[in-house]
């Protein structure tokens, strides 16, 4: 608890205002495609990027667009050339957790590490939340799942990672298995492991997803700010 309190007090929370940039500058450097003032994840892993200065980034965004059909800039609205289209602004709440979760875990939670696990993870997340999860996203952090009758039916894992913060992501339950408390148990398992790593968990949730927001608040998450994801394509 002393280590966790020290981390919470000393962490630079302003980095959460630009989570993609700082993740690619810190823990996830190996996944970065770097254009100086703007950085993107290798699109095989994650369709996200962020910039530190808005001037003269449109050419770099054009260059990155040659690598993927669609992607997101996380944070401030980017300047785009006429070659690209800004499809929409996805407004999320950025929520943060400062204490471990004390919830009984009744289900067996499995670390998703085999090739079969990762394929099942990819299929489940894209069934429920298409467009954000790539086949190699699972290599960005730890992912966990619950199986029923040898079928993966609920998952949670880690996506963007900085020195002090880890994003909880892919909180997904198959539509046939909702309402059983699986997400609550998986989030508990995942965030307590993040605290064990002496990092602070946070997440992003679409601002109109009231059911999910209520669950996260019940588990102790608080809203830090709104965060925009700008969806861009050619």
C-alpha cells in the first residue's frame, strides 16, 4: 500500500492528457512509428496515435495513412491534408482508479497466451467492439479471459502502457453471456495485477455507455476528463 500511495502521489498525471504519445515514448517505444512531433502505433498492433505539437503534422499523418485503412488520433483534433477524411469524433470518459478492487472472483480466469487463445480473443472483441482490436494487440500487454464449454465468452486486458500508467481495455463479454458479473471479475483481476506492477490503471469508455460507466464507478473508478478519439481515413 505504501508503494502504491507513493506512486499515486508522484506520478505525472498530465501524461494522461496525451496517452498514445506518452505510451509510445515510454513503455511501448518498440511499437512506435515515429514522425518526430507525432507518433503512431504500428498498425498491426493498434490503430492509435498522438502528437505533441500540432504544427506541420499533416504530411506525417498522410504517410502513416499509407499503412492502414483507418486509424485514430487520441487527444486534440489533428490538422489534416485534403487527402484524408475526418470521419467522426468519438468522445470518451477517461476514468482512473487509485485503489485495489476487493471483489470476490468466483470464475476461473485464464491468461490468454496461446495462438488459439489470441485468435479467440481477436474474434470476440471484434464481434462486440469492431475496429479497435488487431490480431497483434494482445502482444501489447496481459489479456485474460473466462471460458464456458471451451468457448471464450468474456475478456479484459491491457493496451496503452506508460511508465506509471496502464490502460485497461477490451472489456468485452459475449452478448449471450452478459449480466453474470464476468466483466467485474475480469476487471478486478486485471487492475490488481497492474497495481502489483506498481502502476496506476485507467480506461476509456464512450461517454454515452451509461451501463459500463456505472459498473466502473461501482468498482471505484472516477472520471478524470473527457478524451476524444478522431477517426481518420482516406
